[in-house]
């Protein structure tokens, strides 16, 4: 069942970490099931190009597809993050001060801003406890931030293919993608979309990896092109029209800026050690964007944490593809041991 009122207005003057004010911003969100005292709350933080419609892109988390979410027992909430292009305020929105689309004038956001907006929505929905906060990749970065901002609210968190501070390697990939986008910025719409395609194709090198390409994209297609070349072109083209160039820049910079120790003493291990929430870190053995060492690091320092590893050739994107395994790990460590110490 979908909530009939999926738009939440943030405070008129929404203060950002940068000191800037976002005026008249709102969040698009979806609620699956009913919010009530007898339902456990599952709050999902979506990844970079995801949206609030969690069942569309993470169907494997739901019971009917073999997952852990049973809408008889759970209510699921997912809000589109600030800066994105799927319903919440972002760079393609109209700036109420100028009545013009923000575009490049949209303020820089970080994960703390995104989470503070979620917190405002949580309060408006009268939710005092989140039983399972789950996020992958950028969504995992936000979940981690949230567990630090509201330790009393977040009971369990599941951080999938994510990290505590974005790596130089990850920033390098995002930088290349932004440079690709800039190549088309002064051109016509076709040029802009071609540049966005190139950015997505570059990103695919970090979302997949050596084994996936050797297994699934080896050799040539009938027309003589390398299979992998055709795959990258296809993935790039498939992205056109689905995502906003402006949001791509805002959200990739948001990911780059992720650092839970920022303005908290700059000591990552100390901040991780202060986390109270029960934490399940899940990594993927072939992830070359958020390598398994990053999840090991978090699980080593978060006091009440455990780690599980997905064996997959799919690389980083396995966090979306292997949802059933994620569900199994959640059932094993959190649901079946909810009232026991990990
Ligand atoms: C609107 C919203 O709500 S946003 C929701 C949608 N997106 C998201 O949530 C973002 C997260 N999702 C994703 O990133 C992706 O969808 C994933 C990771 C879950 C799955 O990625 P996919 O592209 O489906 O997987 P995969 O790498 O196997 O590629 C399959 C596609 O490539 C095509 N393909 C495979 N090999 C080749 C090749 N050599 N040449 C050309 N095309 C190829 C397949 O035909 C298939 O095409 P299709 O998508 O039209 O069916
Ligand atoms: N496939 C994911 C990768 C980033 O986590 C996305 O497009 O959001």
C-alpha cells in the first residue's frame, strides 16, 4: 500500500552544513505498509541513482521474492535524498528566490544534510524508533551518519558495500565522471546526453569488475564490436533520460565529501568506536569501488558490529543484485537474535 501523501515539506529555511540555506525544500518519499506501533520500521537509504521506490530497484529484499521484509510485520520507508532527481528538491528544482532552475547554483550538499532532511521526515511521521536502517553504497554512508546523529533512534543498521570515509580511489572515479559530463556541458542536448552516457560507462568499471567482464562480456558480438564495448555503450545509453546531469554532479560530490569524522575531531576510529547501534556490515569480495577492507575497518571499530561477505563476480553492484543474500545475513544476525547481544 502506498502512502497517499508522499511529499514532505522541510522547514522553510533548511540550514545546510555549509552554512547555506535551502529555501522551501521538500522530500519525496514512499511508505510501504502502515505505520503503527505493532509494525517494525525498515528505513531504506537508496544509492546514488536510486529512488524512493525501493521495491522497484531492491525487490529481492521483500518476502514475496525471498527477502526479509514482510509487510504484515514491517513498514518500509524510503525517501528520495536531497539533490536527487526523483521527486525531492535538487538542482533541477526552481529556486523560489529567483524563480529560476538552480542548475549549477544549487548548494553543495553532504550526507549529513541528506540525513537531517530524513530526520525531519521521521519526526513528521511520528516514528520514534527505526528497527532496521539499511543502505548500500552512498545509502550506507547516510545510514552510518544517521546512527551517529540519532543513536537513540536507530536500533540496527545494515551497511552494505559502504564506508566511513570516501576513498581517494572513489573520488578519482567520480572526478573522471564529472569531467566526462563537463565535455558536453556547453553543447546541445545530444552532446550533453552523450557526455552523461560516457560518465555512466566509466562508472560501470567501478560498479563491476574484472571477473564479471571476463565471465559475461568476453569476445565479440555478431557485428564485430567487442562484447564489453557494446555493453558499456548500452549501459551508457540506457542511463540517458533516466538521470539528471545536475544531480549527477551534486550527488557524486556528496559521496566524495563523506567523512564521519569531519568536524567530530577528525579521528575515524574514535568516531566509529562511539557508535551505539547494532551494526551489520556487508561487503562484496569483488567490489573494487568500496573494497571489503572498508567494511572490515568499520566492523573492527564499531563496538557492536559484525561482518558478512558476499561472494560474487558482480563487483560493487552485487549489493543490488544479491539482495537475497543480504536478507539471509539480516535474518541470521539481527532478526533471529534481536534481543540478544551480537
Ligand atoms: C526510476 C527509478 O526508480 S530508479 C531505479 C532504477 N535504477 C536504480 O535503482 C539504480 C540501481 N540499479 C542499477 O544500477 C541496475 O539496475 C542493476 C545494478 C540493479 C542491474 O543492472 P543491469 O543493467 O540490469 O544488469 P546487467 O549488467 O546484467 O545488464 C543487463 C542489460 O545489459 C544488456 N547487455 C548485456 N550484455 C550486453 C552487451 N554485450 N551489449 C549490449 N547490451 C548488453 C542486457 O541485454 C540487459 O539489457 P536490459 O537492461 O535492457 O534488460
Ligand atoms: N548501480 C548503483 C551504483 C552506485 O552505488 C547506482 O547506480 O546507484
